[in-house]
C-alpha cells in the first residue's frame, strides 16, 4: 500500500486526485507527488471499473462477445463493435455486402463526431468554461437521435454483427444525417469563437504537456494524442479496412506536440468525418445489409488480429481460437491504456493546475483503460 | 517490406530465431534468454526499425505460458509477432520497458493477470487489481472465484 497523503522527507507532498473527481471523467485515481506546485510524479491507480471483459469473453460465443465491447470505450461503442465484427469476419473469411460497409463507415464517423463533441464540451468545462458543454451536447443529441432511430439505442448500440449490421437503416436515416451535417456546419464557427480563439484558453493549452514524436511512439500513443506530435498513425489511412481506401479524407497532423495541438487535431478531425459522411450518404448502394452466416460461428484454429481507428486511437482485437464456438483468449489493445501511460512523462515538471489540461487532451475514457 | 523480404532480413539478423509463416504476419519464436538482446536488435537496426510495440500480452496454454509481442515499424509499416514460451510454474522474462516505454504498463498488467515475473522491470507492482491481491492470477485458465464470478 502506498502512502496516499502526507509529506515526504524531501519536502514533497503526496496528494490524491480521484477516484471521484470531476476532471478524471470516471473513476481514475492519480497519486501525485508535488513540490510546491510542481509535479514530481504521477502514479495512476487503475481497476475501479475493471470488469474483466477479456475473461468474460472466453465464455461467450463469437456473436455474444461483441456486445460486451460496447461497454469498454462507451463513446466509441460502434467502432469497438466494428473491430470485433471485422476480426470474426477475418477468421471466417466472410465477405461483407457493400451496403453494410457503407452503413458501418457512416456510423463509425458519426460516432467519432459524437465522441469528439463530448470531449470538446468536457475539455472546456475542465478549464472553467461551462457554456460550451451545452453547445456540444446540442449537436451530440442530434447524433444520438439518429442512432436511436436506426440502432434502437443511444449509447451502447450493438449494431454491428459478424457479416454486416443488425438491421437496415431507418427510412428517415439519410434525411436526418444530412440535416445534422447542415446543423454542424452552421454551428461550428461558434466553437472557435467561444473556445479556440479565446486567449485565456490558449494560454492554458499552449506549451502545456509537450510530447515529442519519439516519445509518443515509444509510449505506444495513438490517435489524436500521437497525431498532435506529428506521428502519422491513422489506421484508416495506413492499414485501411472496409471502404476507407476509396474515400477522400486527410489525416490531421499537428506538429506542436502540446495540449493545443492535440485539441486542434480533434477539432479538425470532426471536419474530416463530415467530409467522409458527405461522400457516402447519397451513395449507399442497394443490397443486403448482412451476409448470410451460419447460426453457430466457429473460428478456425489460429490467431486473428484486427485493428481499427477509434475516436481515441488504435484499438486492437486479438483473438486466439482453438476451433471452438468461444475464443480461447481475447486481448483488447485499448488506446486509452497506452495513452494514459504517457501522462506521468508529460506531467513531470509542470504545474498542478496544468494537469487537467493534459488529462483532458489525452481524452481518457476510464472503462476503456480498465476493461 | 513484404513478409518474404522481412523474413530474409530477419534470418540474417537473428539466425537462432524460428520464423513461422502462414498467418497475416510473420511469427518469430525465440527463447526467453535471447529476448532482450533480440529486442534491442529489432528496435535499433535501421533496416527493420520496429519502434512501435502496439500489443503485449500473454496466453495460458495450461502446459505453459506464451508471451506475445506485436511489433510494428512507423517508418516501414511492416509488422511482426514475437512469441516466447515460458515455464508455467515459474514464469520469468527480461523486461523490455527500457526499449519500448509502453511495455512498462503492459508488463505490469501481464504480471498481475498471469503472474509473469519481469526481470529488471523499473516498477513491478499491481496496476488493476486491488492492493493485497496475492497469489491468484485471474486470466490463468485454472482461476476460479466463486464469489465474484467472472465466467458467464
């Protein structure tokens, strides 16, 4: 047991942030050693929401285990499901109908926007501005409505199944998505007026939590956390899956490496996601929304690895199969776990107040880290 | 680099490693005692440059444990899998946290869930499990907890 509060011999003080703290967005416990206001060390203590998802999956079939993964990174629930479905399809060599691929990618990108919206609102709230939270939720609400109509759920959709998607899109889907795109475009300037251009906000973000490209790679960072340091790591670009290689979009890169760079990456990613949806929404081909699959899925003996780009970075699904109806072992390489490990490195030497900005721009989702 | 080119290159660099084909990526089967020196080669050799350790985990085969390392190169975009078999009763392997910093967290996770002892690890403590959790490794196949049931 580490001492959780008090003074050490060197004049350092140990304080706790969490497990219940507004800035940790979940049950993350950080034991921080400070000297005056300067951070000496940050030690994350995990496990407050550990549900042992990997062990649970060992007794679930290949159709069932997908539903558990919505509860990992609940803000990228669609993309988690997508990764699992792709991994099972890779093992069974199922050809997914084009219509299903289009629907999947549109859903993924809507999820990415919804996730970044929530992050943006919460990020501004962490730094003391409460209003942006409501603006972000206004747009996020439109996406949740679209999800509810087509998938039947707002947060844990469980819409992806091996072979395609669970049911066809709602007749009103295309109209609603186009209305959302209009809404997003007309409101987006507010985001920059309220937060991005704000000089107080910029002062709290620039040169805070600087992460070099080498360290980002060495610490296994991925997603916007690494792209803010100029590391090209977008799985949609470098190891494309589904129809991503036919789409026109840019990988957003910033070179600053500080909190502001990571902030700008996410803001611009929302535009790229809109660009992707615009290319697809009017061209969804006719056809099946699901490939014909057997009722009981049995993956051949072997190992299958599938990675996808979630809103937080690279998610890997590693299935070891012994040929049965349930996986022998499953490992989820969650992006948040590796991104959290860099927190101690970037926080050392900076002021305690800046820690909130660093945590915010790493976009930690605790159920994703604990699994 | 394609898998064939990579295979030729890796055979040159590490003659003792057994390279397995068939999967999506090449698999290197090596001995635990060689791991640290080979990891150094994989990371520092400029022609392969595996600088990104994107997945580190362990599998319990009931007779032995297998450490699995997934490596990728951010400059060449090629991937390999490294597998190392360990004795189930006394699993121990050299840490690679000084080569890939991300290994520090991942090894702590494997340490508590599988009971693998990582030699020379800078900070080998429990990460996810509560303090005082001793002797039981939840992801091993023989782990049973009748009170907090994990199996569904």
